[in-house]
């Protein structure tokens, strides 16, 4: 496993908080001295625009909406402790998203705590998600890489902590039944996170600091 943390934020559809999560997780990694690179591979280039409007984030942000991320990003790792990719939604830009998944050792899937949302993302009608996951894992294996670790990040929750009852608890149970790992740390619904676009942000004291800590402590696929 590389010494560089390689994370890709993925989703089936847009509007789930990928770009916001990419900005805040990169900030959390920066504040933890990982010198991250944030790669915006979504054609909308939200992270790149955020960086421009903020006058530059304290870490590097680059736009690369290309289908060969798994081949080009290793050349940008020098001096970095982490590379975070804001990948485009699979339903519209599968090849770009898959290249990000082949590169990244961890796939982070933000999702709102709604059973309907889970059905749309993971249900039988979305057979493409499992196929892309399997294809990306197969391509990693051909390259001699370990299986990537897929985790779900609950966003837009009612609380900043996991609860025993309520929407987030119900979704955790449904996802566990489908075999998906869900992070204990979660992000509450807070307009300030999304409305911070175009400004510098801080992760200290905000839920993404806990998310980053949990991700950093979590073993990768194939590790003990």
C-alpha cells in the first residue's frame, strides 16, 4: 500500500455533497499536516471554482476531468501525504469516475440518511453501481493493487453523532444488511457548509474533522 492516502468521493447521482466533502476533508488533511492535493475530476469543476473564489485554498486544487486519472495522478503525488478526488456522478460520467476509483485506495460515498435515497443509490434498479465497483476492483487487481475500501458517509443528518433511532439509524441498518460499511462519524444538515463556497474553510471543531480522523484510522482493503 502506498504511503499516500488516495481517496475518491463517488456517487451515482449529483447533489449528494461530494464537492463540499472534498473541500472539507482536504482542509482536515491539511490541518493534520498531510499536504493534500484535491483533484476536481467533475466536469462542473465546483472545487476549482471554490478555490478561485476563495483566492486559493491552503492546499493545491487541480482540475482533471479525464478518463486516465489512474495513470496520470501517480505523477502528481511527490511531496503529498494525501490525494482526494471529487469524482463525477457515475450515471453520467462513468469512465472518468471509474478511472478515479482504479487510482484511489478508498472510495467514500456521501449519501443522505433516507431509505428512499438508499434505494435509488443501491437498489436493484441501479445495477450499474455494483458493476462499476466490480470493474474497478478487477482493474486494480490486474495492476497488482489491493482491493479498494468502500465506505458510506452519511451527510445532511439530523445530528452530528450517530443515533440509536431515527433516519440515520434506519439507513445504517439497511446499508449494513446490503453489506456496506458506514462511517460512525456523520455530517449534519447545515447550510453553512455548502454556503461557504468561495471562502476559506476550517475543519477544526467541525464534523469533517471527525470524519477525517476515522478515515485515517481505518484499515484499507486487504489490510489486517
